C-alpha cells in the first residue's frame, strides 16, 4: 500500500477526482511538452458528465496555462481503466497531435496510467486489516505505531501539517456566510448551526457542533477553498469535524490527535487499496463511507479503544453506508454531498461509542465489508456513480425541466 502522503493531500476543491487529479495530470503533461502550440484534452464518462459542475475544465486549463486548451466532452464513452479517463494531446501550430497521453483520475487526487494504484508502492507490506490486527497483537502495539514503523518518524510532521490545514479550513468555514457558487444558490449553514449548537443544551450540543464543523469544511470545499482530502474532497468534512470536537472535549496533547490521523489514514488506505475511494467507481459509499470509517476508528482510539474496538468502529462506519449512491445535483459537490458529511460525522461518533460499549468482537469483519463495498459499487448502475444522471440529480433535473 502507498504512503499516507498519497491519501491526505492539501488542495483546492471542489473535487479531488474531478479537479485535483485532472489539474495534476495537466501540469504533468504540460511540463513534458513545453514546445506544444496548444493542447486538446478529451474527458470521458463520469469526468465528462459532471466535469462542468466540478470545474474540471477550469482545473485543466489552469494546469496547462498559458497555452490554449480545447476541451472535448465525451460522457457517453467509458474507457476500460476507470470512469474518470482523460486523453491529453500536444498540438502543433498546424493543428496536428504530436504527442498524447491517456491517464485516469482514480480518486483522492491520484492519477494513474492504468486506472489502478501504482504497483511499485510498498510503504505498507500488510494490506488487509486481519493481517495488521494480527501483527499488532503479536507486537503488542496500536495501529498508529505500525504506521510509524512503516512511514518513519517524519510522518508526524506531515500529519501535523495536514491537521493544521484541516482545522484552518474548518475555522474559515465557520467564519464565512453567504451563497455558494453554482446554479443552486445554496446558502452556507455552518455558522448558523454552530451558533445554535453552542446555545443548546447538552443533549443537542454534540450533534450540533459536529454537524456544524463538518458543514464548515464541506462548504469551504464547495466554494473552491483549500482543504485536505480525507479521503477525498467530497468527503473532506467528516474527519476534521470529529477530530475538532474531540479536541474540545478530551484533554490531551496534540500527539494524541496526530496518532488518530495516522490510524484513520491506515483505515482509508486499506479501503483505497482493496476497493476504491472514487465516487465514479463505487458511488458515495467509497467517499463518505470511507470517511466515516476513518473518523470512527480515529474517535475510538482517542477515547481509549483497543485495536479490536477501533477496527469494529471503522467496520460499522463503512458497513452502514453500503449502497450509498453518488448523485450530485447539477453536477456540483453540494447537494447531497455537504449534508452527507455532517450526518457521516455524527454517525462516526456513534460508531465509536457503540464499539467502546463492546469488547470489539463482531461477526462481519472490516475486510469483508470492504470487499462487499467494492462488489456493491461494481453492481451500481452508471447513473448512480457520479454522472448526475440518476437519483437526486435526476429528480432535480426533471423538476427544472418541468419548470422550464
């Protein structure tokens, strides 16, 4: 498995697969072909279907600037490697394609020429939760210590930087009001919800605060602000919300929360390696479901859980998002994406609580749920995998059609 450096990425929203990945690919191709007079970029399947709402064309043009870029949209054409396919062509002054590059945006800002993770990445030799649990049992260590052994001591500086970026995005989101960009005219809600939460009784305060924190980060992402993929832009609000809330209620040094990020990253890495974190490939269960699993495991560890309880919390976080579709209204990372972050964050805390009330034993393992998530994602029809052709996106488009 890859390093956590490939999972937690600081970048600009609204989408890691539709914005960050394509921009990264464009910058790479542009550096390789500085002699090109212009560029032509063809976007396929999901990347083309929701690319305009996700600002894919803007990201590609910025990555290839200052050269002229022609964008070709082919939402009906699915390439074999991954639903998020891109064909880059370097054009001569005469309009001839002198070079081309087929590449895929595979989720979380990653790009791949095959649509699969790089085969040469071996930061982690163990690639299943069962094997990692057994290793931790034999060595008598927690998950974060296994991460440290694989990544080296320098991982803590990296995670500290990511934590600070997460919290900065959250603070900006709480302090900002107004309307999010896009045709929906959606109003930011984080500030209002947080004000209500701090004035509420104990029964409502936890839910209100966690929801406000998740909304704050997700709204920043939707507005094109700087966030950290955890594991994606569309699910970036879940983990920071849980961490921020626990920082307020648990008296602990920063290292405790950095260790929680390490464990959360390990959980996300396992899902990314054995299934997918791409909404275009497996639906929103791979994005928000993974984020919930990461946050649940992190919370259970912060609250004193054993490795078995942490695994159980993560398993529940993913299990109870199985089958969740990716159906962004108007192709924007707003409805239902923003609210899903809030609900997943509160669910993550509930999963951690439930796991801590148990001894960590349960019938269905984390690895089995990951496998089922992958199979479920493969069974989801294309309209429910980030094409904005089904579900809530279709309901909205039908209504707008009736209105017109």
